């Protein structure tokens, strides 16, 4: 039996970007404000603390995404629920697993996916314009994707010379995946290829490093799960103002068509 319209719930999967309220969309703020129940892991809920007064908060931990999705769907049968995802909900975020569970359970619930600034965009804005044209994003986490599959994807994208953004580059449990990616990049790219390391973009503890493919090892110990790595493509170059290194530019191709 279908509930009356006034008793039916809704489910919003909300991307909150890097975590700073300044980087959240107006729609994300509005949806969270209108939610009765907000579900997320501690890190994201702590970032939203000023917006959660008077709401029913359901906390979850990393690695509990399936349980979180099931809880959100169950509660959304009759309540307005917002499930929180860092970055963009559809880019390595909660949207995929929530929709999969919803599909499996054959539930009928109004669903909205609210986009947010993903780590690639946030990090790129801190180091100039490294992603001006085509680029690829690869996660180095082999928790859900086998390492041999990740390495095949890395080989493919580096072989075509476009910039590559690495998510989840290095953790205590898999300290070698990052340098394995660097080894693959060196098959196709010059040692002068620029690399941007952006840690905690738009968050406390933000740190930005510009280096090159030939010198990356001296910075690799500082790369962790809070770091987004941008490896330039064949045309990428270091951007300078005077003698100061400011970031990375990847030309989109205007120089081939216009004089400027």
C-alpha cells in the first residue's frame, strides 16, 4: 500500500565538496536545512556541525557504506533524509552504493543527487589550471578494485599524454601503490612533467607542493589519503610569475588557433 503523499519521505544524497561551507552549493545547504535526518560518517558530519542543530543525526564510520545506505533508505520511507558524501556524491561517493541498494530492494522513493566540488576540481584550483582540457581520474585504493586493474587503467591513461589525477594515493596499508603509479607514468612522460600535490584542499592543514616527475620521490613520504595528486600531461608546464613558481598550466589548444 502506498502512503499518502504527506507521509512519504524523500532521500537526498548530498555532495558537500571539500568540507568548507564556502565550497558547498546553495542547493546542498538548502537540502540539508530541510532534512529531518542527516546521515554520514563523523568526518563529514563534524564539518557540517553549524547546520545540524535540531536534526536527528545518524553517525556511521568509514567502511560501513552499505549499512549507511540501507539505513538511509529505510528512514526515507517516511522522513526527509539527507545522506552526506564528501566531494561529489557521484564521484567515488555515496550515490552509487545508495542507488544500487535502492535498486536491489526495489524501493520507490523520491531521490535527489546533489552535486558537489570533487577533489580534482578543488585541488586543481589551488595549482593553476592543470586540467584545462581532457584529463583522467584514477583511485589508487585497491579495497574495491584489484591492483592489476588499477595498473592497466593507469597505463592506458598515461599512454595518451593527458593529465591524471590520483585519488587515495597512499596509505599505511598500501604504501607502494603511489610509487607504482609513478613508475607507470615514467614510461610515457618526461621527468620534467609537473606534479601538484594538494593536501587538505580548502581545509585546515592545507599544503600545496609543486614538483616534477623526476623529483617526486623526495615528496612521496608526505603523500597520504588526504592528498590529491595531479600529474601533468605531455603539454603541461610549470606556471611562473617572475621567478616564483605559482602552479601548473595545461594549454587547452588556444595557442594553435589564436595569437595572444
